[in-house]
């Protein structure tokens, strides 16, 4: 099993690389994409959006946690710089 449950808004943000999950299961905002939005003056509401990010809730059963290998692959695919 490998996946994370996100609301539609956060799912779209994840798919386009605006937010990403790191290997410690913390959701972050992509600073490069933020700069693009600021340049285009499309950054209204980002502070509230970013405030809800952080450590995701994980099931008690570690076998149901997202596989770190897939987290890495997803980040490479979305061109998220490695930490």
C-alpha cells in the first residue's frame, strides 16, 4: 500500500509540485513555485495555505505508511530539490 489522503485542493497542489512530502513525512511548500506565484501576483492566500502544512498523520500500522522510495520518486518527478 502506498498513498496519502489529501483534500482536493491539497491534492492538486501536490500533483503540480506546489507542496511536497519529505522523507520524515513532513509536508512542505515548494519555495521555487512560491516565487513563481509571487512574480505573477497569484500569491494571495498562501500564508493560510502554508500554515496548515507540517507533519502528516500516519496510521499506527507502519506497513500502511507511504514508502520512502516512492516519496523520493514523486519528488524527483516533480523536480523538488533533494534535502
